[in-house]
C-alpha cells in the first residue's frame, strides 16, 4: 500500500537536480555554500549554508579581552570594512559607560569612515566587472582604487586595519597640513567620476548582463529586513546616516540614494545596485569635503590615558547600541557592561551581510545558473563579517564542485555580445 | 503616517500590553555640533505578551525593521533583546526599540516572529543554537553557524556548565591542563 502511495508521490514531483556551489569555489571570493535546485538551466530553489569561517570573535570579546582590546579585535572581523565594526562598537560602549566624545573626533571618525566607503565600493565595482568577464574594467577600477588606499595610508599609517578608534575619541589627529593630500584624492575622483559612470552605466555588455538580473522587489526587501545599497536599489529609503543622528553625520544633510534619481524608475536589479554604489562614491566625496571645511578645533580624545580609561570601563554598568552605515549596509552592535567585570558582559555583532543573505533565495529564483556569480556578488557579500561564532574541531566534509561557474558566466557574456553584434 | 514622540510610543505600548509591559526607558543623547538627538527606547515585556508587542509595531510602522536578537546568560535566566527600528525613512527620526524578554532556564521557550517579520529567520536560528532556547513554530530549525558535528547540548554563549569549556581545551596553542 505504502509503495503505491510513494509511486504516486514521485509522479507529482518534478525531477530536479541539486547543485552545490562552494564552500570554496572560484566564483565566490569567500567561503559559503549555495545549494541550488535546478530545472534545466533555471534555478527553482536556493538554500544558503553559512558557518565556514567561524572565529569565535563575540566569545573572545565576552570572555577573554578587555574592552580596549576588543576594539582592535572588532577591526579584524572584516578585512574590507575595518572601520564600521569598531565605529559601531565604540558608540555602543560610550553609550553604556557614559563617555563623552569631543566634536573634532566625531569629524575625524566620519572622514575615515567615508574614505572606507569609497574604497569598498570601488573594490566591489572591480569584482562585479570580473564576475561578468569584463577584466579590463576590473584592472582599471582597482588601479583607480589605489588613490584612496594611498590617502588612507597617509592619514592612518596603514592601508587597512587603521586602528583609528578609541573609546572617547580617535587615536590620531588629521591636521591642517594633511588636508591638501586628502583634497588631491577627492579631486582625482571627481575628475574621473563621469568616466566611471560612462563605463558602468552606458556600456552594452554590462547593461545586458545586469539589467533585469537578480531582481529584489521593494516589498521583499522590506519584509526580509534587507539593509544598505541592496535595499536602497530596491527603492527603500533606508540609511543609518539618514535615520539616526550619530557622530558628525548629525551635522550633515544626508539623504538615502535610490536609483530613480538617474534612471527615473526603480527595478531593483543588479544594474540599480551599481547605480546606487556609484552615486554613493560621489556622496562620500561631498561628505569628506564638508568635514574638512567644517572641522572644529579642540581635543581628539576625552581620556588619553589608557590605564585611566580601563578603570572607568571596569566600573561602568549599563547597556548601549551602536549603529553605523557600513559600505554594505547597517552595522549593528549591542553591548552590556557589568561593574567589576573586565570583558564585556554581552557583545552582539550584526554585520550587514547577515541581513542581506536572506535576499539570496528571492533574488536567484528563476534566474539562470550563469547569472549566479553576478547576482550573488551584487549584494557585496562579506562572509567574514557574517560568521564569527566559534571554532570547530574539524572542518565540514568538503563538497566537490562540478561546474566552473565563472567560465559559464564568461560564456554568457560572449554569447550575448555575439547576439548583439549580429 | 504620524510620527509619535518616544514618550507617546511608550504610552501606546502601555495601552496595548497593559500589565505585560514591565518597564520602559527612553535614551536620548545629543551628538556633534548641531546637538541632534540619537534616540532609543528600551522596553521590558513578559514572555506571554511578547508576541503582542511585536504585532503592535505594525501599527507604528508599515514594515518594522529587526536588526538582530541579542542574548545573554544571567545565571538562572536567559535574557533576549529584540532590536527593532522604526521611522527609518525620516531624517533623524529613526528610533531603535529594544524589546527585552527574560526566560527561565527551566523553560526557555519563545514564539517565532517570522510570521510577522520573515527576515527574522537567521537571527532566530542563531539564537537557538548559541544560547540554547527553543523558538516555537520556527519554519526552519536547522543550525545556522555551528557545523553538524558540533556536540549536541553545548551552547557557546552559555556561562554555566552547558558552555563550551570542554571544547576550548582543544584549541590550537592551548595546553590541556595536567598533561
């Protein structure tokens, strides 16, 4: 009896293949596994499996480190947004312990955070060009990105992991003599901005590969609590710099950028995400320029002595939240402190990709396998941010990959180009 | 839609939840030169009226945003804080609302909110495996970050004997005591 029932069941179910992509795969820059159920070339379902790069960071912050050490640990949550996490963490701890921040420090924080946004968006633009097989653009954009990396090295002494943050201020000043070097970088980006816009918004190959691919509708973005450029490209006016008054952003007039300012409509596809990120580069240039013009004088830190600061932190009791708009979206930290306890009593980190991964199944359903690399890359996923929890004894059993996705993506670009030429 | 002040928001929760609202605190902080306000509200609710309080957000904001669920081990109890955000479309009007629920360790159960906010699935899955609570009615109760070979009944964020102490000894660079 049961056999007959089973046979009926199999008749109803349409046969489909499951293709595992990752955890390690040439098309993905960081480890994650996507289990795609496919029917022919079409994707009918996606399962996202994360957890391959757990490093136990929150546990370390809650059990081993003192809060000052935790700032520099937070900086290492992600190699690209190494400002966002310490920024959100120091705001949360300052709120919990009641530490004041001098206005000059707020401006320096914002300058360094916006420089990071420029470099992160350019890095993404290069990766996106590479994913669709447009490597000349990839080389060009990453060459252009070096300018802001040099400027950051000039200000902080390091291209990444800049260690600028401290509770109650920043560790390094940006002086009047350093302004011309920063302005030079900003002028350079303004001079090439139209050229970049031409490449990414008018080029026929990029247009063909990104228009109407990986669509995320506004309702879905709101329902799934998507953040950052991914949400704004779907027409959601959500930006922590606009909503929350925090740091020097409270003195600026920042509006969330949605793609309809250039294209006149919101589609919510990969192309719209390019538009939003491009415009945000320009917005960041304007913010840095304004900060340089209006930077107040005064101290850069309220308590320069680390030992005294640690004593204050040990006595502190309370809780706080820190919200910062990272290049990929809202970065959220929650901190609870208990008096007499060295490490933080509770530290919760929510990186933007954590929220944005919820959009992947919706975006990929109905797409072709060749579109997976660009559609997945379009949320600018950062797996190191998303995974932090704990170290495991043994790695998960590896899943072998049968398809070279990147090759498939290149093939589609070539095919579309050939069709266009005909 | 009308934008309520933080005091009005707390009042509206009071009238919606009644005795279910245990306490409330409004945090306002002036920032930078223009002294605009950074605003946050902390609410403490009973486990029984938690679902009702989440549903109440829908009357304040069309799609309330959930940032994350934070959890801490208080000894005999587990404290969960659901960090919501409302009025995010308006400039400097966004308010973070932390809804605090304290669950006894003898019965650490909380209803799912994925029927109201589908985006809450990841953070509910993470909270389940990390602090060892049970989310009732969760559509997908597999582990999220922990691998399948991670021992059952060990919760990394617990500070009692169900914590990960035994696993820590085997971390690289650490010596096993007595050997």
